């Protein structure tokens, strides 16, 4: 098995903090990713680790969100 760590931050205005927090918790639990994600009105900062294939699934999930449309991974 291959494991990976993903670290990212993005300064972006976030209005729906509670919704984003809930969705991040759900996707990370579903993909068995461990780490820390800080969500504030000013942006998102995250360090996640897990199976490489699950990190790639997380990135695909994030790319589907308006929040991450300008992310460069």
C-alpha cells in the first residue's frame, strides 16, 4: 500500500462555514483520511494523510466544488 500526505491552503472568502465543515468531515471519514483542516471565513488550511488512491479521490472531490475551482494541486 502507498500512503500520501496532502498539504494545502487557499485564501478565499467562505460564507457557508458550517456546511463546508460538515462536508469535509464526511468526505475525510468516508475516505479514511486523517489530519487537520482549519476552515475560516478567510479560507481553508489542511494537512491530510491516507492511502494515495484516497488522497486522489479527495482531490477529485475538491475539484468538483466551486471553492476549489482555482486550486493548483
